[in-house]
């Protein structure tokens, strides 16, 4: 498993033309920015492929028109205030607020007063890796029915999730981005977005799903996991390999093993990490490197899971 390259953008300017060109290239070729006075803008962005996280600070009073923002764009206002209008509705945001900037591919207008915002842009395909719409085998696109979080508690959950993912990205920039870590982080963001914002995702199994949640389905799913645990696979990939819907494979694991496909995959990867620790040369390998290779972004969480499963900390296994 080789590392995945991350793309980083570090930009700062006071020139409106240069700022326009930069943001248009990064976000939307049809983006338009209007300001009555001069301003300075700084922008830092890390693009991991299926998602990107950026922090942008500016000192003016801007009006921004966007028409073709790709992906799902979630904004967190750190110190900025402003107004956002799209699809006939408008509302304000203030420091601490979390919101969908707009629905995918839907135009919007934003008034952004001085301050800092964080943007997370998530590829829409990641949403279907963690949830589907009801009830067919070939569901349609998940739609978001409101641009505001369901509750303040869930808004805090989004901020906590992006904070964790940002830590993962910082570590990956230093030590190399492992594809399993990046894939897991993308699906973590997708699951959080589907929890935080009202949408049409459907998670309850249908009668067909219940019929499909058989031991035969489970065997096919387990065989796929065992063979492909070293690849960036999702629950949707496991379901596809088993020939059933995402809901059916989730029900099969819950019904017959009392777990989820993702948790089972994590258990298999923990076992593979254990074998690597047993065979590794401690002069050349580290616990963190092995954990990251198998998709465990947090050293402390990996250590806790490993200790609970094998009775010793992973460092002891490595140096045995």
C-alpha cells in the first residue's frame, strides 16, 4: 500500500483580480466576487482527493456569486459573519455556525463580512458509500432537504469531525497519506454530513433486504473483505460484491454476527496489523506506520483497540 499524494494550496493576496482567478480555479470557473473596497485574502487548502478542507480569511465586505460548485460544500464560520441565499431562501451565519453553502450544483449568493471560514468539499460519490435512497437496488442521488443542521449538538459534531480529519491531514502531510486512512476519513465526513443535515438517505431495510440478509450473503461479503482488506473498500463495495443492497449487507452482519460490515473490516485490518507487528523489524518500522498502513489514523485509538484484543500494547508486540 503506497502513500497517496496530497495537494496543498497556500495563497495570499490583496489584488482582487488575482484573488478572483485563484478562487475561480479552485472552486468554480463562474465564480464572481464583488467588493466596494480593497481587502486581503489568505487561503490554505489540503486536497485529499475524495475531499478537501480549506481555511480562508479575508478583511473586506464581499458579495460572491457561485453557480457550479462541485461536490457537497459544508461551511463553518469561525470568526466571519454574513448572509447566504440560494433556491429562494436566505439566512445569516455568525461565528460558530455550520451550514451547507448550497445544495450540489445549485447556484448561491454569499455576503461575507471580514473573518475566517472553514470549507469542506466532499465528493458526492462518497455519500453513496455510506447510505442510499429508498428502496431500489439502483437508488437515486441523495438530496439535502435543509441547509441548516438538525440541531446545535449535531453542528458541534460536525466541527469535532472536521477537527479530527484536519489532524489526520496534518499527520499525513508529514508522514505520507495512506489510502486506507484517507478513504476512512472521507466516509467519516460523509456519515457526519448525512447525520448533521436533513436529507433523503434511507437506512431502514425493506422486505427484500431482510430476505437478502442470509448466511450466503454474509459468506460472500466476508470472502470479499478477507481478500480486499488492504484496499480502500467501503460498505457499499462489500454489498456490491455480495450482490445485495447496502441495507441488506448491513442487516446480514448485524443479524448473524452482531456487528457491522465496517466494524468487521476494521477487525480484519487490526489482525493484519498484528501480523505485521509480529514480523516487523523495530529498527525500521514503527507502530504508527503500521497502524496507518492498515487505515488507523489515530495512534491512541489503535493502541486501545489493539490492547483490548491482544492483551498487550502494540509497542510490546513490535519489540518482542
